[in-house]
C-alpha cells in the first residue's frame, strides 16, 4: 500500500489568528491514518499568512477529502485548498 502526500493551503479567517494555535488545532483534527509532515507559512497580503501543511495519507484512504473536511471544521479556518498531490 502506498501513501499520498498533499500540500494543502489553509487560509485563516483573520490576520489576528494565532498561527501556532491554529497549527495545533489542525493537527488534532486529522482523521485516523493521516499525519502532518511539516508546515510552511506563506505571506498572502495585508498581514494575512496562510499555513501550508504537508499531509500524508494512505493511498487507499480516498485521497485528501477527509483531511480537507476536517480542516474546514477547525475554528478560525476561512478556506482550504489542495496545492499539489503526489505519491510517495
């Protein structure tokens, strides 16, 4: 069984969001079998910073949909989009 790695862009709903706290909440929201393999930060505009976690999920888990749904449910998240996906 292979694994899929996806870089996901998570936009907070405000520049005042504590990004360290948001990172922790994203990690806690992960579905079973998924794990975060690092975070990057991307300055967007006007003080807004996007989080870019690289998420690894089993190939048979049906892609990143469960992770995207979990991230959407986290307080402080405005939007979630998949930036790129690859098999590892």
